[in-house]
């Protein structure tokens, strides 16, 4: 009897990874092995997920200093969006990871946090037809990079979340730059 939690190696030690997993999705063919892997991965990833949500909120708040310079005429709206909506949303997502329901839905929580942050950046970029879309231009790629490298989301999920944000930002650029 094992005193430590079972691992995939304990259950199927004689088979190679190639024999155990789908070549594209890398999911285990055996549902029990897949469940074991996901549970273990989540347990190992939860500290980094929590740090990413907390640090994401701090970074999002810190970038508020740019609002004063880039969109001073929309500063009140920007502060409401940034400090009363997006940052509390990110902190709420962080808090949810400490609940049983939040741990079960952590991927959906992370995606919602990432999309909220990205949509906020797109909103900032649409405030002015001048240089503002270009000034906030680094925001959406930074959100995408942060999500894809630090939040420990499955690649397909992170990509699916970032495609509409990237498309939304590119559409914003096209509208604003087309009118210049």
C-alpha cells in the first residue's frame, strides 16, 4: 500500500508515454490515468496559479500610472474600470481558488480573469482616436504573454482565450488607424 498519492508511474510503469497518451492532445487514453494526472497537476500548479492572479492584479493596478499620461481626459472612467472593476475581479478570482468550487473550476476562473484584463486594455485603447491605441498597444500582447507563460493554463485553452482578445485589439487598431 502506498503512503504517498498514486502517480501515473505507479499505475502503468511498464508503458512509455507514447503508448499511454494521444499524440496530439497528450491526454491519457485511460480516463483513470488522465484524472490522476490532472489532479496531481492541479495540486502542483495551484501555488503558481494563485501567484499569477495576485501578481496580475498588482501589475494591472500598477499600469494605472500610465492612464494619467496617456488618457487624462478619461482618467475618472479609467480608474473606475481599473480599480473598481478589473482589479477587484482579479482579486476575487484569486480568492475563489481557496474554495472547493474554485479549485474545481480554476481553469474557467483563470480564463475569465485573463479575458477581463484583456478587454479592459482594449477599452483603454478605444478612448482616443489619436495615439492612444498605439500607446496601449503593448497591453494586449502583454496579457497574452502573461497568460500563456505564467498562468499554467492548458495551451489550447490559453490560445482560445487569447484569439478573441487579439482579434478585438486588431479591430480596434484598424478602426482607429484607418481614420488617421
